[in-house]
C-alpha cells in the first residue's frame, strides 16, 4: 500500500492511497473461503459450496468490503501516526471512486480530502482584560419581585368592569377580513394612548380600534392573533374585541400563608426574612446570568484575538455530507459564522487544556453526579438517608443513556476547569451595575 499526503494549502490536503493486488488479495481469499463454509446455497450441502462458485457470486462484493475496510483503517492510522490536526472527517473523492471497475481492476487509487488546522497561538496572560459585571439588587427590583409574587399567589376574580391592571378574555375579529382569534389580552400590553378604550369595559362589550395603533409590539400581536410575526407586522386596519370576561388578580397578603407557599412551611417567619430571602434568590439568579455573560465574553474575546486559519470550503462540504441531506447549502451558509465561532472556541479550549494539563478525573465525575442527585431530591438530608446507596444511585445515573450522562458531566467539568483557568490568568475588571444597566449591556 502506498499512502501519502498532498497539501493544497495550509488548511486543505488530500490523502492519496494506492492499493495493488498483494495488499488485499490474501484477506479477500480468506473471506471467500470462510464464506464458502457458511454459505447456504440451494443444491449444495452447508460447507460444501465450491469456492469458485462463491467467488463468482460474491467475489466482487467481498473485494469491495475488504478494500473499504482497509481504507478506513489506513486513513485513520495515517492521521494518528502523523499527528494531523484535522477538522471533521476525511471526505472520499466520489468522482474517482465511481470510475473504478471492480470486476476487472487489480490496482486501485483513492483520494480523501481533509481539512487541517495549522498551529496557532493564544495569549493567556494578564494583558487580556475583560469586564466582569456584578448586579446590585436595588429596592425597585425587590419591590417588583414581591409584587409579582403577590400576583402569582393571588386570587382570581371577575369584576364587573376593567381597570388598567386587569386582563380581558374575548375574541379579536378583523372588520374587513376573516381573521379571528379567541384569547386573553393584558391591558398593560396595549399602547398607553389606546388603553382608555379597554378600561371600564364590561362583559359583552365590543371595542373597535386600529390594530397597528393598539399593538406596536409585533411579538405580542403575533401571540394574541396566533400568527407568524412577519404576518402580524404587516397587519393594518380596524379590529374589534368582544369581551367575554374581565379577569383580575387580587394580590396575596404578605403573611405566613404566603411565606409557606413560596419557600416551604415554616422556613420563613417574618416579613424581613421574606424580603431578604427574595433578595438573595434574585441575586443568585442574576449571578448565574452575569456568570454566563462573562463566559460568553471570554469566548468572544479569545475567538476575536486568536488567529486560526479554518478550511471554510472543506468545512461546508463536510457539513453538507455529514448531515446526509438534512440541511441545505443555504442553511449551512446562514449558520456558518456561528459554526466557525463555535469551532474556533472548541479548538482554543482544547489547546489550553492540553498545554496546561487540565484533566477531569473519574472521582470528580462521580462526586458531581452525587451532588446533582442530592440537589434534585431535597438537599443534604437525602444523602444521610441513602448512605452507602448513594454510590449505587450515582453509578446507575452515570451509566444511563448508554453512558451519555457520564460524558455530559465529564464535558461540563472539563469546560468549567478551562474557564476557571482562563479567569485566573487574565485580568477581570469588576464593575457593579443595576439590573437595568445590565439588560442594556446584554442588548448591546
């Protein structure tokens, strides 16, 4: 077997393989003999089928199977032995393969296109500066959260007439058209100037309005009319709304009953404890958001600052081939920038992990599984109840989904180690912001 690499440029190459009869003949003959022993062919006793007949009937298919088997191993071994840093998988040259005459040829040539990643350097140092935001939970945010909780656990009533904080259940109808939909609309979601027509209305009242004046938020309008957003955006003209019910939520009172409903029986005893617990919970939620934002900022920073040559043309061909008709060229093109970004980040993380020997041990995966089980089933108390059985629970979980659960935790821990290592070696400039400021930062 003759195998060699032919580079087209820094990121694209072809692995060329030439086979002569001596490379495959012995294996093919052995398989033909083995098949003759097992073949069940009418007119012959098992194990007594002439080898010549088997060769005539199945020789070509056995040859194709054996050659393909040899090619697969040869390509993978060549890549491994030569430390080729490839993207995706080798793509066979189908044009060359289709010209092969398996019945007459004894020598074969094959080409496999591969995408390469050249050596690249990243700068993991204190010179790399990234902002790290901390959200300060102000009184306004806490008050809004308390109001939402009071509404969530409040009582639903149906008053005679509506006020601004109510919702209306009824039917939207297009006056000059057939569009109609029964739904519930929050009066607060209607444009401020148009809300007056929806306040003070009663059951069976009919309200007429200009659709594009009352609802300028396309997403809200699309939801109310059960339409795609592009259709909702183009709607104009008059609509009517027939009121079937006025719905009002009477906020719950701040008392022990509310404390128990929100946080569990007797966990909170006073209003001050209730407010502090809400503040801690909101703070924890926003901490998760800021942590995710920081990780995304780190990713974007290193992807932008690290020069990596990617074989774009090969990658598009490989994505198309590997998805086996499930995606189109247009879909690949539309998502290609995001794909490249994801790929570059994976390459950078892998190199950082390799360079700094960041590894995940089996005991770490097991410990993480146990902590997940404890959290899911109610905290430390469950760990005491299960005792030694906890190991069995964790083992069963990690074996679940054919080992996918193990790999998910392993990859999660691996990513966390890499991110934490990056954080320790760059400069994080801390900045405190309000909830509103952070939301603006996210949108920008």
